[in-house]
């Protein structure tokens, strides 16, 4: 690269853009399809009757935070969205909006995170796009990702599948990502370091499906946290959900930070956790599979589904009381992902 920062000419379609693509993106991603073709579309082998497809855009601020960065977030978030359908994630596309003056060294750091996360998930970054805007018209870097995966025949996971008696599982501690972001953004100091939980969960999902083949659905509780996720599921299936507060895994420092900031920890965003709804008779097997999988060591059964009061979510507190778990209203923390 002849420049240490992004220039408008890097988005011109000319020689400088070619240099950026070949010497930065292709070099850091190190993907066979990118090196060999660099065409407008990737030609990919794909064997199967159905495909899962998703897309997402990442504008998190700051772009570097404890335990991760915008690149790791983009890959893991998209992989997890494909995995929630019960699909095997295979390929990703990546689109970048870069601000004039953005440091190439920071861009490389983001790309390395994306490459490493993709390799851990077993997916391939096969195509992409880059645009450059004038200084002051963006915030360093925005990333759009799209993901596709193979959906096995007969698999139909849906938020409409919940049935009374089903159990609710979560794969680990809640609120880590949201508190990690706000701690850096607001300059807060905690006695224990809090890091993002961003992680690819496709292998964990596959393990649960093998152990509990009648799993109703998966959801990753990102913006709006656990409360928004469960309310959406309850409304879609016409059931109610009850959560046992004492069973929900939350790190003490996250709980304390949430209380200090006035947040409901159930509404705080997560980027590396999975909610699973499974039949009661398969719940124990699903839990064991989660705990044995990467990123599932803190998994727990936290509640159950009921027929009464459809569309409602309740929390049974440690004091024996019951309260409604409300869906997040408004924006608790903008630009969380």
C-alpha cells in the first residue's frame, strides 16, 4: 500500500482501489476463491435442496472493544443468524464503507479478526465490496455481511413452534457484550474486566440439534436482550414463558454494572449467546450438549413455556414474587452492534 490511510481514490474503481483489494483485503482474508477470481460474483459448490440466507450491517462504536472488534462482531453475528435456522453456515459476503483518513493498520486489524472468526466457524469469505466516503461522512468503518448455509431436508425451526411444557435454555451468561461496549464508551472502570461475548455458535447449535433433534427454535438475544427475544417468541407462538431468576446465568460484575447504570440486565445486548426452546423430555440432553460445546460451559435451563396468558413473559424472582418481563422500549444503547 502506498498510503497509510484510506483515500477517496481507494473507492474510485481504479488502480488504487485494486491495490486496496489485492494488498489488504485479499492478503488478510487469504481465501482461495478471492485470490483466484475477484469476479463480481462468486461461483460456489452447493449441494442441497434448501438454503438459509441472512444479512446484517454493523456500525458499533467504538470499533475496538474488550475481547473483540467490529470485524469479529460482523462475522460471528452473521454466522449465528444462519445457525439459528438450523442451517450449516458455509459462505459470507462482506461489504465495507470506509471513511477517508481511516488508518490502513486499523483496517488490517479488523480484517484479521474477520478471517480468524470465519476460520473458527468453518465458513469462507468469498465476495465483497468497498466504498469510500469523504471525511466526516461516516465513522471510520461500517460493515455489511451476508451469509448463506445449507438447510437439511425436513428441518423447520421457527418462533411459531413453541408448545406448552417446552423448556427454555440459554447458552451462557447474559449482558456481557452490552456492558463491555458501554464501559469503554463511557470510560467506566470496573474491578473485573468485562469483555464482549462475541463468538461463532454454529458448532454449539449443531451439537444441540444432534442431542435434541426436536428442538423448536433457536434465537440469539442481541439487541433487546433476553426480554425482547422471549417476548417475540411468546407472541409468535401464542404461549407464555416463565423464567426463574435464580437460574439465569449473569456475571456478578455485569449485574452490578447494569444496576449502577439503571439497565435491566435481561434487556442488555448479547452477541455470543443462544436461546434454545426444546421439548421437556430432551432438555437435559440439550443442556449437556451445550455445556460440552465451545462457549456453552455456563449454559442453563432457565424456564418453561405455558399455555396460559399467551404473549406474556414472566420472571419468578428469588423472593417468590412474579413480575412481567417487558420488551425493551426505545433504544437502550445505540450502536451496540
